[in-house]
């Protein structure tokens, strides 16, 4: 019964009103321009969440077709389609089977299910964002970057600077800072951080699983805040193949592991299911038949392709748009055509929020 895109539509409208209140922009008297900003179709149902200060001025400008920007946009659309149709939908086939039948699964299969869902939600949501950003580039409009290779993060603070950036920054600017931000004492910082993460969880839906998911991420974040380590990894990941390299990869693996643990609550139907799922993981059981069914060589190849391309191009917005772009574009299109057909087509996960 709710209107399509109610949450993203509302966030756009709120940013406009708040920015006028703080005199960051002037009120818009052209109703068509305002309506286009609030209901701009590529981002209406799943973001990114735009700001009036960023998108509204672009709406009002006269735009000329830019060939290079269009090429970049097409590359980003293709990469987004690959992440959705190939990565997300392939992982969904296995993640859904494991989560739906978790009582009969062994510990290893349950861990695989968690990893599959982690890549499902990443491919699904960041894939949509890539498509929205790419389509907008065809129109000569630049949208806010929403994902910056989050699974390469070295701690949870860096992860939240790279995951759903438009939502995280929205809460920071319109909720965290007005509450006092980090200007007050440590207890005020802790309070504000808890509020941000719990509200972020509640924003995803009226289910306690989302609130607990937000609370878990807050607990991950608070030690970094308490020891003033939450801003230590603000640069891109650079590898020099020294002893520090193992530390970097270890940090990335730990961050990915704890993120996957929190995803269990996000994916579960209710709290009891999540707790039961976790309990079965710690039974440390192994069933070879289950493992053979749930471990897919197709998934290994697809995820290897994804990780390799994104790791080697982690400083760029789109992995396909740089050197050897034609070869990478053709190979990705072939994967979409060859592997996408075998998947059950599913809606984008964030269409429900």
C-alpha cells in the first residue's frame, strides 16, 4: 500500500527542506525542476540518495551530449548488470537454498550460505547503483558514488565509508552532526553512534532483525571510536608486497568475516532463526554431500572474476572503463549472456526498503 520508492523519495525531499533551512541552497520556484530532482527515475526505487545541493543545480543546467561520459556510462551499466544478473542472482540460488533449509545443513554449508548472501546483497545493491549512475551519465548527470569496493575495507569504520555511501553520509550530515556529532565528550559520541546505526537498521524495515543488524555494526564500530582509530584507514588500499601486506589482507579478511556474521541477522526472517543459524555454525559439523551440493565451481569462477577486476581497478569508479576496456567489456557481456540465463530472475533487494 506504500508508494513506490517511499523511503528514497522522502530522503530527497527532506534533504531539500533541511538544506534550505540551513541556507545551503535557495528555494526552487520552478516546480518541474523540483519534481525532477525529487523523483528522478534512475534512483527513485533504490538510490543513491541524492542531495539538493548536488543534483538540483545539474537539473537546471543545459547539458550537451558527451561521448566519453556516455562510454563510461555504458561500461558502468554493463558492470552493474554483471553484478546483478550474474553475481547476485547466481549467489541467490545457493544462499536461498541454504537459508531456507538451514536446519538440515552442516556448519561449512551454513558458512558458505553467509558468504553467498554477502556477495548477493553486494552484487544486487551496488549493481543497481552502477546502473543508475551509468544511465545518468548518458544524460550528462553525475550522481553521488554509492559504493567504493567495500569488501576491501580494513576495518568496519572504513567499510561504512565505502558501503551505501549516500545513506551513511546522509545520516552523518542530517542526524549525527545535528545531534552534536563528535564535538561533545566520549559518551555523546557513543550515544550518537548508537542512534545512527540503530536508525539505519530500522530504516531497512520494521523487523527486529534489521535493528539487531544495526546494533551489531554499532558494537563493531564503538571500539574504534573509543580508541580514536575510526579514521585510520581513509586512504585507498596500497600493496607493496612486504610484511605489512599480510597485515592488510588479514584486516580485510577479519572485516569481511564480521560483516558476514552481521548479514546473518539481515537475511534471517526473525531473531530466533538467526540465533539458530549461528548455533548450528558453531556445532562444527561437516557433511560431504551437503558440501558438494552447495559448493559450486560456477560461483567460484564468477566471484574470482568479480574480485580480480575490482581489486585491480579499486582506484577507479568503474573497473571496465580504463586500459583494455573493450576486451573487458566484451568478456563481461559474454558472461552476462552465458551465465545470466541459468539464474532465477529476482527483484533488486533494496526495492523493498
